[in-house]
C-alpha cells in the first residue's frame, strides 16, 4: 500500500506522457497484484488519482472538476497498465469520449512483468469524419516519443476550430433531441416533430434526433444504460451543447444523465417555460411565467451545476433569480407566495371588469386553438389590429381584446387568447389560472385549426380535451379550419364535413365573411339568454386545474 501511496508524490514533466520509472513501478505493481493500475495525470504532471482495478478493467472515479470549455478536453490523461500486453479496449475508447480525457494510454505488461508496448488514443474534432477518436500506431516503450504538452494544446486548438466559436467564446445553441416512447410509433414521431418546433422557436440548432422504444423507461437514464453511453458520445462528437428530452425528467434522471454526459440536460417542460419567459411582455404575463418557473425549479435545486449551468446564456438558463435558486430555498418560497398574492389581486380586478362588461350586455367572442394555428392573424383581419404575428409556436402569450362592431348586433368584444398545447407543464397551467378565467365570459368560441398541419385531428382532440377539463365544453363553438390556401380543396372539404366546421384562410376576405355570418347567427340565437348562460356556465367552472394539458 505504501508503494501505491508514494506514486502520488511522483512528478511527470509536462512534455512527457509518463516517465520510465513511473511506468516501471506501475508495471511491477500490476505483475505482483494481477490488477490494472491507473494514473490520472494533469497537464502540470501531477498525479491526481491512483486507481486500482482488476485483471481486465478499472473504474474511473467521478471527475467533478469543470473542464475549460463545453467541448474542450478535461485537462487530465489516463495512463494505465494492461496485463498480457493487451491493447486498448472498447471500454477505454468509451471513457476517452465520455470523460473528454486528454489522452488514454495503455502500458502493456509482459508475462515476466516487463514493459512492452504503448497504446495511445485521443479524441478528434467533431468535424472529423471518423469515429470520434483516433488510435496511434502501437510501439515499444523504448521507441515511444511524444511531446505531451505540445500535442494536447495542438489537439485542443483543432477541436476549437471544429466548434462554432465567436469573439465571446463558444456559443451555445446546438442540441440533440431525445425521445423515448413505449406507445405508438407515429405518436412518438409527432411528439418529436413538435419538440423540434419548440426548440427552433428558441433559435437553437437541432443537430439530430435520437429515439428509443424500450420495454420500460430506465429509472435513472430514461434511455437504456448502453444507449445512454452511445448518446453521450454522439453529443460530444457532434459538438452539442445540450440534450433535450421529449419527456419530463425527474430530478434524479437529470442528475444521472448530466453526470454521464457532462453537458446541459433539459426536458420538454423547461423548453416551454423558457419560451414563455422570452415572449411574455405584459405585467401579468411576466408574473405568471416567473411563478411557473419558480415552482418548476424549486424541487430541482439539488441538481448538479451542469444540469442548470449558468456559464452562458441560451435555452435552459433564462429565468428569475437564477443565482438564488440553488442557495436559498426560503427566499424562493417567499417569492412564490408574493407572486401568488399578486395574481390573486389581479384576478379580483379582472373579475370586476368582467362584471361591468356583462352588465353592459356586450357579447364576447373568444378565439381559441392550438399554438400557431393562426388565431392572431384572424384576430388582426377581423378587428384591423396589429397584434404580433409570426409563424412560430407561442407567439401570443397575453390575452388581447378589441371592440368589434356588427351592423345588427352593435358592439361585441373579440378576444385573442394564448394557444393551447398538449402536456403543458402543470406549474404553467396553475400559474395561468388568471388568464384562463378570461374564457369564462365567452358567449361563442371560435376554434381555429391549422388545416395544413401534420395532424389536425390530434390538435382538435387536445384542444377540446382542455376545454372539457376547464368546464368550457358547453359554450357554442365554431370550428374554423385555417390556412386553406396551403392545402387541396378536397382535403379541406373532408375536414369540414368530418368535424362540421367551416374552412378557408384568415388572409381571404370571403373566409372572413363566412366566419362573421356564423358568429352573427350564433349570437342572435343566444340573444336574450346571454346573462343566464354566463351565470349557469360560471357555476360549472373548475376552480383548480391540475391537468398535464393546458394553454400555451
């Protein structure tokens, strides 16, 4: 044991991979114990760890020290012995890639304990076309020669050139998407497509998608352990800054995955929360989003610093009071209570506004639908407004109301609402209860559907399921299939017949006239019973919504 402890006092010149006397001592110990001996050596030549394995492998301890950059090398090399002069194994190559070691070196030990061959491998830039690492030609220890310091610095420069670098340093914004499904394959692909939309809405480059269909979800890694290692290597070789999962991850899963990959790990909920944080502009919108973020992050404060890295901006890092989230739980809870009180106060004010509006007898028409269905475009066309419109998810996060005049009915109120999406984070649904209350007063709902979307059926089901959970299913609803200028007429006719809706485009005047006529007819039918309808409807509203579905 004393001989092993004395290895810590050895110093290796920075230009040397390993000295002859240190290599011989390791070989002798391996010959006597029949166990592999490993040394983790930093760039100053200090031996940071001595590892004792068995006859065919050794286990590298967790390397918690942060490396110098998100895609750079870690700053330590592994020099270890192999019995029977064995070359590097697949486990060695996996450790090299996963841990981003400077080098991995195997010292071949002969049957009599003598040093024989040296086997060396190193990582390669992500732009290289090979398998992510390169193995040098084996040679005898006596003929082995390498200036370790110069080689590693040159290699790291090559790796940097293969990354997207700016004057500020390494840019984040490159992700691998991961979907693990045990249901129908088509549904899994649809979810993955939607996740790509969400990620691209954050201006993040999607480098690729990884899917797996296991018999059961792994409790620690979500993916199987073997697939998880492959994913980690793929992420490192492709230069990904983050892994984004299509599932909501538990705190333990985030910790387990980030320990293996050493890059940021996010789930679907965090991506959505970040989009809301970026897009919310109104006072109430900012309060609701901050409250949802704090509720989401509070149980995750124990995660490693990699999972919620603050080293750079970008997706997964935008949020309220991030420097306090991991250090002061009490202050976060106090902030949550303060925001809840603020929302309650705002809700009471809006309730009074609704009462005054009902007293005036103004009919209310609300536009609802899946995110990016074209609600704001229709709203602008009907009311001649200038609400922000973009072809991306969650462009509208704040409810907007405008006066809209009908010749025979007089003034009515038209409301543009935030978009729905399936499996919205529960914390966000709870935080948006004040906004959801706006729909209670609607006399007519116009369900805007993207007819050009991949699966309008799924979107219709998701929206109507949300309406049912909110107790809004009894409000008269018009289904309007939008973006008819982008699809064949036969497809539009099929959708309208199947779902008893009307079709067209929010950009075409004839479609607007049809919508106005339909709304006019429904309001005339309801005229004289509107107040009674609202009172009856309000009694059926659910006070608390805890479903995984919600608005977005």
